[in-house]
């Protein structure tokens, strides 16, 4: 073998070795890049899943808080007492008795339809001007904290004015015709030095203004 041929063969082997080394290096690089990509995708997926879980937890908490707020906003029924319900009578052509309820609490309360009033221990309460005990018009009045509600009993004729009463038992109607929320409580007119004359008459539903109650009773202008 000549020296020239020997050098030529050595150069060829060197070139082949260099090519193989480059190929292996490229393969390793690609493999490392692929592993890095997979790791990156896995990390992103885990992060995305964690964020999604956090969103679900936060959303669930908000829903629970909303339910709690709804529960806390439920308005209780109003109830009568001798100092929350007062009576006064106006004389003249538009004579009437005003029934005034005061919500003495710091929270709203609800009234239904009309007050149930039994004067002088009567067996049956005063009839209703708007609807009847068996067929109500469904009035529901929310009385704000420290606010008022009114009902009116017209006494502008001899029959409706009747005679002076000694006492009245008060019930507050419930949501149905046969239910009451609380009561009865009894107001003694003699003890309060009140002179109220009530005869064969009726009582209006609760309203938020005395003028509205007077109009409903036919004694307002």
C-alpha cells in the first residue's frame, strides 16, 4: 500500500467518524428537546388543572355565600303587642277608626291582608272590606324597620258607628285565610282612656299610608 493511498483511507475513516458523531449528537439533542417539551406540556396541564380547580372552589364559595345572603334576607312576620298597635277615632262626616301598627324592631317584617279585630270579646272578628276570610286578595305588606302600617274602620253612619267599645282582641293574619301569625293581644280602651265607637262595619287591608287606608275605607279625599 502506498503512502498516498494510506493517507486517503485515513481521511475517509476520519470523515465517517465525524459524521457518525454529528448524527449521534443531533439525535441526543432531539431526544432532550422532546423530553423537555413533554415536561413543559405536563407542567402546563398541571397548572391549568390547578387553576380550574381553584376557579371551581371559588365559584362554589360564591354560590354558598349567595345562598347564605338569601337566607339572611328572609323577612319575618310582624306580630302584635299592646304598644305596637294603637287606635284613634276621627269624628265628623268622614268618621273612622285608624288602626296603626309600628314595627319597633331594627328589621323589616311582613303583614298579610288585614288585622283580625274582635271588639268586646266578640266571637267573630270584624269583617274585611277587601275580600272575605275565605277569599282574600293576597295583600302582603313589608313594613320597614321602625316603620308603620295602617288599616281603617269606617264609622261614618249610625250603623257603622254603633256603640262605644271597651276592648279589642287583635290577631295578625297569616299567609292563608285560616292562619294567624301571632296573638291575640288585648287592648283595654278604659285603661288607655280611649273612647272608640264601632258598630256593624268592616276593616280595610293594611297599607303603608294612612291616606291610602282612608281611601280604601271610602272616608278619604
